[in-house]
C-alpha cells in the first residue's frame, strides 16, 4: 500500500515532503482479463508539494519489472517499467477541481495505490517480443523455432492446395 500522511504539507503552503516506498505485497497486476506477474516489488519515489490554492501536487516515479509473453513464441519476457507521473490532490472539495483531475482526500492520508496501479496498467504494451529476431512458433507443429527446428516448412502445403493434392 502506498499510503502517506501529508499533514505537514497540507498545513504549510510551499512545504514539500519526499517519500520513498516499496510494496512487496502486490505480486500481480490485473488488467482486463489478464494477470501480469511482477518480477520486482513496485518501487515508488516522489515528492508531495503544496502548490498553493489548497492543492497538493505529487510528482513521482514508479519502477518495477513485469513478466510478459513474447507475441511470437510465447516465451516469458522480463519487461522493465519506469513511469514518471504527476497527480494532484486537495482536502477541499471544490467543484471545479473535478475538471482538473484533482483527487479529493479526506484527512491527512493520501493513498497512491490506485493511481500507481492505473499508471502501470496503461503502460503495459500490447505486444512485446523476446527478441526482434524472434522466429516464433511453427504454424504446423507449434515448436519454438528459436530453440529447435522442424521439417514442417519443407513439406508444408497451403491447406487450399492440399485439397488439390488429394485429388491427384
Ligand atoms: Zn519470442
Ligand atoms: Zn514444425
């Protein structure tokens, strides 16, 4: 959990607070139907700053490594992620804040967990490759062509042509 007490920043304009936290309880990230394993605990560093107007700004950086699967051969890939992000908060619920994407907090505690998760989810790439040169899987036998070779390609026949072959 990335919960922080920011009372010192709330009460003092121009005050700031540096934070550093590691969450080793989160082992997976869920996004849509998929689960992604975290190979390293999520690391968060940043600074809360009172920027005036009753607004607290958090500027921080998230680091972790996610396990993804190669889009061609389905082997696991270690995918390091570094995200810089900014989020603003206020303890005062003023209507115009909503338009500015300012999160309303209650009391002195700010929970960055959902923000961190959201940032991570949107940085998961749709497709990764274990290597630019990845040969993928054989269409016929499913063998990983990076590790082994098969003889399918030589005898592989287009399914449309195999109909003709049967007729011959
Ligand atoms: Zn691959
Ligand atoms: Zn094959």
